[in-house]
């Protein structure tokens, strides 16, 4: 190879071939990474501007000087020297450490060393070297006695190594005071036995004589990709070879028979083998003729043969001995026409096969025609055929033998034979593949897996043993473009299953057969892990050489990436939330899973974030199951440096507190934004855990925290979490908290943000759920249409007007769901105004998409609600099931909601009317609770769901959140749902829904009626923001009349106001058993209506009232409102009215 023209070829004794070039930025190389910085006195070559000292450059490798880690001890065991070693090649460099030519070597008799790297994958490995006396050490052998060697992974771009000792060399100090570790070329290093222990110059000698071998390649494209690009570097007469180093690239080399630099124009040049007798094997009687990339040998005149010494050489014509005939056999040589008669043409000798009948196989009825080097046979006139005896011969034209038919039949038969053989071949191949998969299935414990899953009661229904075909289709046969990442335990691919679920498929490393049963048990346990903050293991495939694991797909990257990119969404609130979510997941694994699971590799890179930035714990490749009767297990040390528990590292005793230590490092990482290990920081700051503890001791915590954390967190929060991290990082595991304790502390810190998080989560999930309309018949069956018709037809006593509407009827009624027919958008859908063919005006509610599993329950609820017959309940007239989501048809109530009328302060809303409306609404809820055929709990009682008709009569609406309660039960367990400000706190905390939950919400409505204030308002002083709390506090302080609306105080009697105040207080009791029933409320309210009014109260008729529908709206039909949260979206029940908000809650607990 040569250098680029006009560029230096050497740096000292080092030859620098192109694509490398001498001089940084000189243009002598193909790019900056291939620049060689040549210094003088003495001349030394370095890669670019770095300090990697180049020893040699070849067409496939570059060798650099090695670095050696060392540690020495005094006789007492005191460490006198500790030098770790590392080399970084750069994230984007074209160099990688050669995994085939290098070894990680440890020298010493009381030592172990770890080597770790992070590019392109996280990896940690180690080697232990032990001996008790120097006589045990063998020269030239690295078997673990005084010398240990292990391989490094492919594609490694940086490494860090550090030594440690079991007994600080106190037992071997007399002959081995020091230990060493390094990465170097295995073919050059030779272990010299015990003499290396006492050689004070071992480190310098090794660095000078044992280089590190680096692979290099051009770019990161394959040959095929590069050839289709404009910057392909391989020139003429060269071949491109893909470089398998883990992240692509290619190299060029000259074709055989060519020499030169394949990267420089005009490419590789032909080698003239004829110029050097040693480069060709032509005979002494032959002439060498050079050809591009090769040569030919031609015998001189008077000689015959191929002209090659290792072939038939050149034989004189006059030779009487039949050399060729003897060599090949008389008959075969005669057939080829290589005997007897010769003739000369164009200065070349040819054999005349036609001169000798034994030299040709022409038929008796054929003429032999000689050609140069061969002959032809031609049938005489009157005969047909190829003229050869061993062919079709010559057949008389009058012969009846069907030559053409025979030939055609023979051809078709041969074709059928080929097809049959191919079918058999591929059939056998498929059978072999099936058998191989069956072998792998049994080898990987498939039968045990199926047995475990089938016998595992309570196991999740979706755990599955996938087939190899399923996962090959899902990943496009494990295509390169489907790779999500490469980890220390395998490669992860993105897959799309047949049901369109996106999954992550992990291809693990080869597994020890002795671990199969343990692996199966772990998989079965992990498929039972059911926690919203743990990446779900959906199943596995056992039909491949190594098992494939199928996980749910989490798309938003790792916490590590988000921390160290400094993204704007990562506020103090979000950091606390993510920490609490992750801690909750680990606490679940440690103490709530059926068999405790220790993760063993807790780090920010193993905490994934989904689309909503919710934390998901991943990567259980290193995890261990801990029997319930044990608190620790003994294992080989495994984990990631920087996060690894030092106590576990030294004792190999794994406990749940090892995860706690690692999580403490993650917390420190979240608080500071710093990486756990960084060689670029000052020595005292390189290890984050040590640096964090030291800063706490020196009262410098706020100096190391990220500025945004200091700005957004309170002093108490930061001091508390700092101490929490300190406890996690205690050297002794018994001094560390448990994960459960961590969860309590973190949730206490983030409690102030709970309402905000609930609101944001509800908004997100509220906007997301919309789908397109599909075929009506399919939807009718899917939505339980047949069951609905059956229920209605068989339901004795059902109202005559309950009906299953068709889609056409409702499309005509709403003018094809025109925008101008929208009455409002609610928390459970959109409501349209419709006019039926009989001119009835109705409200048609387009609900959200429903879970298929809830269809039967939905049908039963609709049938029950069509039977509800109460003057103060909005009537459900029927439904339509021919659309993607069911359409519900209600009676139309035109006079708006109670919420609107309260907060507009309309003149008709007198004290009498307030009492009447309260009594009417209470009567309706009492009917639902205790008089309906199956009790109904409304679950979203609020003033916005109490409508007013033309006569201002109250109508209860919006049963989208309602639940039917079996007659033999008093409560049901549900997902928490309702509206903040009205929501029963006991239901919120326990998820136990009772009729008393409606009573609490109705108590808030009464307080709203009395005070004219909204349930929640951020503009009021802190103690007044929550109306329920403010009302109770005012009662206790005898300030009731100060918070009531002036008109209520004027028109109501003292006894009435005191009585209703106490009634509201009873409704708002924290314990449900202390609240009245709806029946009791009705009795109390009706009795209050009979009290005598003040004499100065003027009667006001309904005729003086003003109809108005605006701002706050029912979820049955809500009018459009301007919302503070977005100026483009409609939020159901999440409105901002002069910054006073009501937030529906849909919080899973």
C-alpha cells in the first residue's frame, strides 16, 4: 500500500498508507479520524489530536501502545499504589478493539480485576488470578494460577479496568507485591511466570512491547449500501469486504493478481507474473503470456501440452512414448482426439479425428467433418439425427420411430423428475427444520414451560409460548432495521404481532443447559408480574437455539437519555414522580410478587419511559428469584460499575438492599444530572456516589444539584431527599431503607402534585379515544344488538316507547350529525339535537368506544335505565347499536343546567326555588338508590348534571359513570371516577363505591346552592378554595351566615338556614356511615319547604325567569366553553370559568 501523492509516507519508522495520512488537517487522509499526528524528537505517531500512540498500521488493523492498571501493597497489606487504566476510542470513531486478537489479562496471586465498557453496549467482565506459592506458577500459561486471561466483546469502543485484592497480598507479598491488568495482543504477550511478579519494570515493558490491536473500517455502511452512494472508496480491480465489528463499515483490498492501494485512483495494478520466473510455473519449453490478474503458458513449436510444470508440461512431437494416451487411457484419449494424426493451422497443431475411425463416434450413415480441436458428424441424405453413435444416430426418414415425440416426452419426464426431486428436497429440509425446532423446544424446557403455565392458577391469560414463525414474521425475519438496541444479554428487536400489537423481542445469549429449569421458572414468574411500572413480559419462544423473550414495547427511550440530554419536561415534579413510580415497582418486586425478585442491575438506563413519561422497569436478564424462606442468595457478581453495591461486590451475597444501593445512585443521578462514573471529572468527583456523600458531609449539597432542581424544589424537599440518598448509599446493607420505606418517603414528598397529575392524566386519556365508523351490521352484533333486542322483547313491564333505533333514523334526525346540531361535548361523548319522524325533539349522545368485555353489562344497564320512570330523571328513550360506539337517545331538556343558573345569579332562583330543586333532585337520587328494580349509584352527582326543563323542574342526567348494584350488595369496587370538588374522599382513597358517595357529592351541591360559590376555585384564598372544607370550617366557627348568599339570608328563616347548614355538614362527613341516606335527605328538605317565609319576601313567578344556557354544562349535553388548558380542544367537565375550575377525576387505584 502507498500514501496519497505529495504526502509523507512515513512518521519515523512507521509507514502510513492511505486512507491514513500524516498531518492533522493536511488532506492526506480520507477524514479527521484517519489523520496521523506526527511529532518530532523522537518521531511519534498519534491518532488525530489524541494521545493514542500508534505502533503499526496494516490494511486491516492498527496497533497502539497499551495501558496497564496496577496496584501494589506493603507487607502489612496497606495499599501503596493504585492506578486504574482506561482507553476511549470515541463514540463516532472508525476503530474498535479487536475481539479476536486481544485478551484482557490479569497478573497476580491474590487478585481479581473488572473490565467494563459502554459502547456500543453495556458490558462488565472480570478475571480472577490466584496462587499460594510461586512454585505453582507455570511459565507461558495463563490458566488462572498467577495469570488469567479472558475475551472482550465485539465492537468495544472504550473500556475501564481496576484491580482489587482478596487479602491485600498479605499472604503472597514475599514474592508478589503488585498486580497488573491490561488489554493487549494475545499473540505477543508471553507470561514469564513468577519472574514477572518481581520485575519492577513489568509495567513499562508491557506498555512498550505488547500493543493493543484495533480493527478499522470505512464509515458504517455495508458494501452494497456504499456502492450505491457517491462516496464509495474502493477503486478499480479491488474487492469490497463488509466489516463485522458490530456497527457496520467496509474495507477494500486488491483482487488476486493485482497490487497497489485499492483506495487511490486508478486502483490496483496488474502483477506481471511473467517478469519474475518465481511468480509463474511455466515449463522450460513454454512461453509465459501475461493476462490481467493472471498468466498463460504456451508450448513452443515442436512441443505439445498445457505448458505448466504442475500440469502436463510440454512434450516433444517426436516422442514415441504415448504419454497422453498412457495417462488418460487409450479409449478416452482416442475419444478426445488426442492421438495419431496431427495437422498445423495458423501455426498451431491440431488432431484430425476423422482420419481414424477409432477417434470419432460418427454413425455408419454419417460423414465425419473435422474442426479445429474437435469434429462434427452429419447424417447422409435420407437420414435424420445427430449422426453420433452415442446420441440419436442416423435414422432413415421412413422409420416409424417418433423421434420428436420421444425427445419431447423425455424432456417432460426429466422436468417432472426435477420437480419431484425439488419437492422432496424442500420437504426433507422443512422436516429437518421442524425437528430442529422441536429439539430446541424440548432443549429449552418447552414441555416444562407449558406444564408450568397450564398448572399455574391465576396466571395471566395473555402469557404465551410463541412459535418461531410468529416472531420471524413479526420482525421481518429479524431484519437489521428492526433492531432497537444491543445489550449485555442480547439483541432487542421491534416486532408487530398478527393482532397489530407492537412488542419488543429479546434474543438472548446462549444459555447453559443446567439453567433451563431456573429460566423457565423465572419466565413463568415474570409473566405473572402485573404492575403498571414494570415492562410486561408477554411470553417467550423456545423453538430457537437461544430462547426469545417477548415484552411490551415502550417507545420513549430510557431515563438515562432524558437526564443527560437535559430535556425541558424533566421538572422537579416529574423527577419526584418518576422516582416514586420506579421505587414502587421495585418494592412490588421485592415484597409483593409471589416469589420475591431482586433486579440486580438497577440503573437509569433500565428505567424506560412510555408515551406519557410513566416509568417502566426493564431488563430482568440479571434478575434472581429469592425463595420466601431466604433473605439472600450467593451469586457471581453481576451488575454495572457505578451502580454496583460494594458490599455485594466483595461478599457475593445478594439481597434486596443491593437494589436499594443502586437505586440510591439513580436518585443522585436524577438530582445532579451527572453520570455515575466519569473519567473526565476531577479524581474526587469521578464516582458520583462517593462525591454525593462527601458533598453532604461538607454541607455542599446545593452546589452539586442541578440548577433547575434547586430552583423548583423546596428547601425541606431537597434536604429530605438528600438524606434519603445518603441512607441508600450506606456501605452496610442493614443501614439502608427498604424499597417500601423509599416509596413512602418519595410519595410524601410528591403529595402536593397529586391533583395536578390526576388532572393532566385525565385530559390526556380523555382526548385520545376516538375511532372511525365501521360496518353497521358488524357493530350491531359487536355491541350486543341481538342481546339487546332479546332483553327488550322478553322484558315484561318495560315501557312501550323503549326502542333500538337504526343508524339511518338517527342520521336523518341529526342531519347526518351536522356540526350545527351539536348541543355540547361531555366527559363521555358528544350530544346532538335530533328531531325524530314523529317530531319529538331528542338528545342523541354519541358515547366513547366501549370495551368488548363490557357489552353485556352495557346492554343490561340500558335495559334497566329505559325502565327508570321518575319525573325528575332525564328519560332514556333507547339506543342505536349499528355504529362503532353505541348512540343513546334521551328526552330533550332545554333550559340548561343548575350550575349555570346558580353562578349567573338569575332572579328566579329564590330561596323557595332552591329548596324545591334540592328536594326534587334528592327525591330522584333516593328513587335510583332504593326504588329502582336494581339500585343505581350515579357516581357523578354535581350541579352541572342537574338539568332544568321549561318549568324549571329538576332533571337528573348523565348516567355515563353510573353503576348498577346487585340487591345482595351494599358496595362495589370500581375505578375511581367523578369530578374533583364533588368527589367523595372515602371513595377516592378506598375505591369502594356506595350510595353514600352520591350523598357526599349532593352535599357539595347543597353548599353550592346556599353560597353561590363554585366547588373549587384557585382565585379564592387558600382556606376558601375547596367549598366543602370551607363550609364545614365556617360552621365550626359560627360564620355560616357570612358565607351564605345574601338573598338566601334575606329570604330563609333562621331555623331553616341552621337546619340546612347542619344537613350539609352531615352529608360532608368523612366517614360514609355518618352521612344520611337520600331518603332521609328528602324528608328533611320537604319539611324545610313547609316553614313560614319572611313577610318581606316577594313572590316571584317562573314567568319572570330568564332562559340561559352558557359556560358550565352537563355531561349529557354540554355547551362549548373556552378552556384555560387549551384554546383548541374541548374538555368534558374540565372548564375554566374565571379561573375557577372543576376537574373530573378518572383515577385508577
